[in-house]
C-alpha cells in the first residue's frame, strides 16, 4: 500500500471555468493551435514503464468489439425512442447507425463549434479509417459526439441542449431503489463518524450496487468472500488523505443513482471537517449515456432536498455549500476528450495541481488515468499515474479490460475463479491511491 501523505492543507483558490452548454469557439481555436500535433495514442508525458499496446476494437469476440458492434447500435435505437424526434433526427440516427457499424470515421461538420478541438484530438489522423481500427477509447468518444450531432443537441433548432439520455437518468433518481438507499442514511447517521465515512466511501465506489442497508447489516461480507469484491483496497490511505481542511477534486462518473453517493460523500466530508472545499468535475455535455453533467448535479441535489429524513439534511448542506463556494462544479472540455489524462491541457493541469487530492470515479476515468492499454495487471499503479499532478485516487467498478496495481496472487485467484470475466462483469471494484 502506498505510504500515506501528510493531511490536507490550505484550501485552493476558486478558479472559474465555463458552464455546461456554453462554448467559446475562439478559445477552441486557440487551444487547438497550442496543442502539440501528435498521434493521439502517444501521451505527452510517457509513463516510466514500457507502454503496453493500445486497446482497439478490431478483435471479434472481445469486449471492445462487442461495444462497437452491439452496444452502440442498441444505444442509437434507444435514443430514437426516448423523444418524439422529427424526420431530420431519425434520418441522421439511421445514418449514424449504418456508419458506426459498417462505415469509416467521418469528420465533424466544418462549422462545428469544436471542430478544431477534435482535429487536435486525432480526427484528422483517423478520418477514413474503420471505427474498429482506431483506439477504442477514441472510437467510443467520437461515437457519442456524433450521436449528439444527430439529435440536434448543438443546434440551432428546437432540440438544442436537450439531453437524449435524460429520461433514463431521471427514472433512476425516482426509483424505489433510490428511496431505499436514501432511507438507509437515517440509520447511518447514528453510527460513529469513522463508520459513516467508510460506508459512504464504499457507497461512492459501488454506485448503484452500493446497497448501504446491506453494508450496515453485514459489514464483514466482503472479508468472507472467496474472491473479494475489492481486488485492491487502499481505503486506509485514502481516509488518511481526507483528514484536513484543504481542497478535494472529485472527477465524477455517472449521473442518477451513482452520482447521489458522490454527493453524499462530499456532504459528509464537509460536515465533519475532513475537507474545506470540494470541486466536482462533470461533463460539459451528455456523454457515454449516463455520465454526469451540471444539470444532473442539480437534479441530484433536488432529489436529496425533497427526500425525507437525513437525506434532506445532506441535500440542504450541499445546496448551501454551492452558495458559499465550498462546493463548486466544473465542466472542462477535456472531460469529454478521447485521450488519456496524461495529455490534459495546461489549464486543467494547473487547477488539479492546486488540489490536495483528486479522486477519479468510475471505469472510463480509470481508463483515461492509467491509459487505455493492455497493461499486465501487476503493473504498478503508482508508475502509470506518475504523470498526474498531485495525489490521486481511483474508485472504480471493473467494467473493461484495463487493470493495473494488482498483487500476483490476487490476479491468479480471480483467473482461477472466473477466467477473464472479472475484468468486465462489474462485480469487482478497486480503491487505489498514489500519494
């Protein structure tokens, strides 16, 4: 386990950035011109370990191939049914469905607000190539960008700014399962603070599989499992880092029932003086179906404040923290980039450098943190994250092939019990820290 760092220090200054849905085309062009032209799968700051092969989607039967060949067409069909789109949107969705399965990567329209940015991110290099023959991370990201074009998200027109995934996000927030999770907070509030912290940390880790009620009644279930759900656990180090009055950056993953535990964890840490300020990074526009945007944060806060009991207390605490600056939301354009965090722009790197700790949530952020490559599972987490500015932690449920930082005996036990299914099943998770 990594050695613990000194506790969080002074709060970082508040550096403002753009709001969700607002785009600065001139800034796009300036940033694009400042970007070093390179092949997008080559990081600016190479890790000190020999790079593993970049993951592609060209192998039939592989998980990445199934995402491109099966999941993306299913998402197009789902989006078609989510709103009463007109003929123009239906035609565009049909064209995207044909293109992403049988066609080649096409450039964004010349008048797209972010065309320069995507050119710098590799669009020029990958145009004309099969979606299956370019880096999987890039292919996925470009698919979601083209999907928003197809439904008119970027306008102008009546569908401008309408999140095509919003119905499913709201349905999660209003579900019976969410009611049960929030009700469990009433019992949790009577437990010792350390126990509350541990429960909320695991709630944030597991998201909509957290089941706080179960964890309160059977806290030792994880230890009894033949192959533990947690394949790496640096939670003690993480709790040590969350022990002061400084700034926590939390880079969010999904909305709905997965964002609620993130908000509850932030509220708890603020209330008990474990941090002085939190900066919540979300996506500037809808992405990967369920990824959180600023509007999803607002929906989550409203869901908490209208709930009964302790959940409403947390919600009001967060609402007040937004008003006085102890909780801020960021939506940096690089949050939707098809590139690893090793390639983050200077302004984002400068902001993250001011944080005393950055926590990255979820599978996609993990892929971007360590690099979407076929690393040997025992590759040291500290080495592949050495590029990141400052202490960093990953809270991730395993839903793709990328994995680093495992002990050899842990990997062997997983393979013996499950073959390679453990990498993508979502039944295992990790808490990794590089301090």
